[in-house]
C-alpha cells in the first residue's frame, strides 16, 4: 500500500494536515481539539515538536477555546467581528495543523507546504464561509445567522473527524470547495465592477 513507505507516510501526514486545515475554515479551535484527542488516544501521530497538542493543559485550552468560539458565533455583531479577525487566525491555525502532521520532511519544505497548502486552504475556506455568512446577514437581517453558526459547527466537527478517517477524500472535497469559493469571489467582483 502507498502509505506504508516512508514517503507514503509523509504524504499521508501532509494530506491529513491539509484536511484538518480545511476544518479550520469553519471553526479555528475545534480541529485542534479533535487532533489533540486523537493524538492522546494514539490514533494520530504528530511531529515531535507538536507533541504538546495532546497534553492535558493544551486539551483544556482547546475545550475552553472551542466552547467559547462556538457560543460567540451565536451573538449578533460578535459573529461578524470573529469573521473579520478569523481570516488571519485561520491561516495561522491551518499552517500549524498541517506542519504538525508532517513528519520526516525537510523543515523548509515542511513549513512551505504548511503555509501554502494548510494556511491557504484554511484561510480561503474561512473567507468563503464569511461571504456566505454576509449574505445570510444581509438577506435575513441576521436572523439566519444562528442557523449558519450551527451548520458551521457541524461542518468543522464533521470535517475534523473525517480528516482523520478518510483524509484523501476530505482534501478532494476541500479542493472542490476552494474552487467554488474562488468562483464566488470572481463573480462578486464582476458584479461590483458592473454596478
């Protein structure tokens, strides 16, 4: 099997990291919590410099941060503020998650991959989610945002778990989602140029 060789394990780690980074597009801390629990249970292995992900203090912080983030998205105006500050945070979180999963790769290549693939997918999907939330706010006067928040929580949790079970499928889904986000951005700019 492909993922049993040294290079296959590096590839699997990179794919898992990028798949987890896609979940960051929905919520920043939930994928860290899921990854930390998986490492603690021995179901996932991380680079030695990221072993802290499964420490009890880190897991406690991830639980508190996840619950706080989830609840904050149900508060009007706060949800918009989180979307604004969330884009750079998503890029950083996606970068860290991807870097944490890649073991056995040259450091320069590891961090380049993490920034481009992990940070890129997390930031792009977060921007896409923010655009959808903006449409929800505009069309429902914010009344649809709690429904959006619930869907985003479900999306983050499901994507995080599936990233550990079927990482290749999740990367394909994330890539398709990224293409849709880019298409929506281009269409939005075209409409703005015509207006």
